[in-house]
C-alpha cells in the first residue's frame, strides 16, 4: 500500500521518522524526503537548515554495518527546499543484495503491470548519535513472482529485453542527434540556444534527471550576462537575447527557450516539461536518463561545450582582441613559469645535504631571532616536530601573537620564499562554504578552473626535493568542515608507494567535465610529500569552533603567552640564510608498524596513553588509533633526534592532541579533568574531593603548580616538587577554572 507521493508511508512511533516503498531511484540514486518532513532528518543531522546545494556527510547504520551517505538540499534557486539522501555505491550494492525481489521486478521485469509488485520498504530511524540514522530494509518474505504461462512469461521477458534494447537505441539516437566534435554545425545549431539549454539541464539535473525550469532559465541568463560583461556579443544581431542583453530577464530567456530549443528537442522525445505542486520542471526522457552513465554525462558536456565554442568561433562572436588576450596571457604565464623554474633549479642546486635535525632547529631559532622576532626555542622545536609528524598543523590563540609571522619566518629559514612561490599565504574568507576556492570548480562554460591550493600542489609535485609551505590565515573565519573536509579526508589516505608518501587523487573526475586538457594537467594530482599546511586560528566570538574531525588530524599549538618586552641592547648576530631539502621535514613513518626499530619508545608511549584513555572513558572522550599513532611518531622524532626528552615531548602531545577534544557541561567532564590533572601533575589527591571541585580545591592545584615552577629555579634550596607533565597540567587547571566559573569548559 502506497501512501503519500513518492511511495512514502505515514508512520508513527518514538524513533521511526520515515518509511518508503523502494523504487528505481532508491537503487540507482537515493531518496527524496517528503515536503514537511525534512525537520525530522535535519534534527538527526544536527542542523537547523542546509543552504541550497549544500550537503553534509551522514552515517547510515544498516544491519550493524555503517555506510556513509550525503544528506543535501538539492540545487535550486526558486523551488522550495528539497532534501535528499544520495547513496554511495557501497550502500546501493547492499540494498540490491538485500531487496533482490524489488530489484528483479524493477530491472529484469521492467515493472510489468501483469506481475504483482513486491512490497519492500526502506525505513529511517533516529539514533542516540548525531549525524547517524538507523536504516531498516524490509524484505517481502511472502512474495513470490507470479507464475505466468510460458508464452506470457517469455513475452514478459522479451518485452523487458525489448524495452532495454529500445532504451539503448534511444540513447544512441540522442548521441547521434547531438553529433560528435568533428561534425559541422550546419543547420542543426543556427543559434546557441539548444546547446546552452542542454548544458544547463545536464549541470542542474537531480538524480531523477529533472530540475526547476526557472533555475534552468536563470542559469542561461547568467551565462549570457557573463559573456556580455567580457565585452563580447552573446548572439547574432537578430537574436532577442542579444537585443535584450543590457536588461536581460529570466522571462525573456524562458520565452526564447520555449519558442526554439525546447520545441525542437521535445519533439524528438528527449526532454519534456511537467508540473509538480505548481512548480514547472524540465526533465530528460526517463528511459533516456536511466541509460546515462557518469561517463555518458561527462562526454555529453564535453561535446556540447566544444560545439558551443565552435559556434561562437564560426559566427565571429569571439573577438580577435580576446584571442590576442588569450595568447598574451599564455605567453606571460609561460614566461612566469620559466622564471619560477629557474629560481627553483637554482635553489635545488644549493640545498644543504649534510645536517643534523637538532642543529637545524637551533639554526631556525637563531635565524628568526636575527630577523628581530622573539619566539621561544620550545615553540620552534614543537613546530618542527609537529610538521614532521604530519604536514598539517594549527597555530591558535589571541589575535596579534605572531602566528602567521612565525609560519613565514620558519619557512624562510629553510629557504622558502614568496618570490619562488615555495611559501604561500592564503587568507580564508568568511563566505567559503565548499572546497571550490581551494581545489577548483567548473565555470559557467563547463571548464575546470583550478583552485589556489591545486595550483600550489601542482608546482610542489614537480619539485619534490624542496618543501612548499602554505599558511591558511584565519582558517576558522569560515566553517573548516565545509571548505577543508575533502582535503583532510585525502590527507588521511597517506601511504608509502615505492618509497614515496602519496595520497589518493586530489580532484574528482566529475569536476573535469570530460575536458582532456584539465584531465592531463590535474587528473593524476595527489597531495605530495613536500607540501606543509599550517593554519592560523583566532579564537573569539567572530570565528567558528573546530569539530573533532579537524582536531584529530592536526597538532594544535597554543599562542597565548605574549612577552611585550623588547631588548634593544641584545647583541644581534647575523645568520646566513640556508636552503634545506624536503628530507629534513619528511615523515619517516605513516604507520605504526613501521616503527619496529623504536619499539621501546612505542611501548612506553602506548602504556602511558592507555592510562590516560582509561580516565577519559569516564566522560566518553577517549581517543583512538589516529591520535595514538601521531603521538607515537612525535615522541620518536623528539627523542631519537635529541630535540626533547620523552616526558617533555609527551607533555606537548597530551596538550595538543588529547586536551582539545575535551569539553562540555556535564559533571563527568569536571571529574575527568580533575583525575587527568592528578595523573599529569603527580599531585597526591589527599583530602581533595573530586565530587565537588570548589574554589579552594582550585587554589590547592594552583599552589602545587607554583611550587613546581619554584623547584625548577637554579637557586631553589627547598623541598623539590616534581610534575610529570607541567604544560598539560597548567592547561587542565585553566579548563577546570573555566568550568567552575561558567558551568562548562572547552580547550579554546
């Protein structure tokens, strides 16, 4: 029994939020949430609203297995919000295997009306975990395919086979209708309209092959206006679009599209219009759309964009000035590339080959001091070890503490510079909502435009001998998860291949839209082992907090202690600049299994981390393998290269990898922090009460740390007080004070 539109069934129950009869779209793409029901799903996804074309990765638990899916608000500028789950291949394969009867009925029997339809459903439930849905696949156990007479069964299968063959023939006919790149435009494309309409539909179509017609017309209007802004004619002089271009409106575009391209193409039965809830949609023929593969879609876009450019060339609507400009830009770019190549080649020939890491760290400290800047040796050591552990580090603190300057000076000390683009500053903008500014996007002509980071990575990949530094300045002015999550995920694929650390490919092939030049330039690009990304973060009311996904993947170095003194009398020592190779910072380990030669250090670190994790379990804040491995690597580098001793290195890592994950308002958080303080400080609990941590308790903790500092002074002759991890202890105390004052606490 089908209830509301789209096969959705009315449901009631404490946890169930939706139930749908499975259909062809379920197996091929996903599901569209009924209007008025989206708030239930948004609540589970921990969102009040998603912007148009915004998506969020969520987890779907099916039979105890976890699958990732995209929950999104479908792209549209005019229709009401349309929320959808876009299924990935893994869950689609699982649904096909579980609901075989429906799959067979739909795809083998072509939904034969003479055969009873299986009643199989997909149900969505909320769970106790944010961003996580439980999904039940309801199998129709009592269903058996109707035994048709042989003739009718054969006829049914023949009908299904015939339908499939007809659909394939329809696709071939459509491709013939479009034509290939070599074909003359002739009378088929007397205007740009048909090409632009089909490009717009391919770009905007949802997984059912349709989109709001007004969105199509808005897309086309923007395309023509963008061309006009470049000083170009958008069409021939007899075109209503060209005559109206100064004040082009959507209604004018709609009128032109209806009169010419829509009429012509729809007569061939390739596209059609329909009204749903008083909204007009433009759709591909359903049978045609279902035959399209991803490769077909990319080929179509490539052919249509090629023909569109060819049309403008043949009509003389690309001016000679534009062609000259392109040639000049290409020549300038070539000259710039040659200059950079020369600078990099000179740098590589001057690389320091024989060095000790400990000496280099001291050199970096002296170099920065000679430039007139005051940073402690520990900060330099910490940044060096953090970058060597993993090439993504966060520097956070109040504004004006010199975070961005440290990144520049550190890079400069190793030979990187803005001039040869081995050091790059990227200011993050508040309006960044996806990775397009960094990785790239398809422009309105369907061409791939590489992002800022993609261009840097391309250069770094060509010169792996030398390190490249990227400073993401004020990276939390926008939500880091929105614009940086793709890059973080790719970083996690780091692995050694023939002695080189590589990641998965940086750019999804769909972004190239079949453009062979873009594929040749960027198709095989991955994040190289010589790229180091350092983000600076100001924690105030104008910025966004970090999720655990980000914190788990970086060392977070604090910059809150400011020394305002300046010693004019200090002797300035001139430090000659040096150029160091990438092997200085290159990670020796990417898996803990590679650390067998240092297993004594590994065991000591893990034993300590297990004790800390037992404490964290009490407030459900424990960490897992990624954090463990990176702490192990950091301590190995510190001890083996004689940069820090074991406890000092582990102290930094507890603060930078474990404490940032702790926060909340529950009393279990306060108790957990108190126990963690006792563990890190080695302070005896005595009469202190962990069930009620008042101001007096905090004073006792403060006195203890003050005694620790006194004990470290050279002229101290009193009773020595030791503290295993003083840096972490001090941070934990600050977090406890905040909890006592505000009723909640965070690391920031």
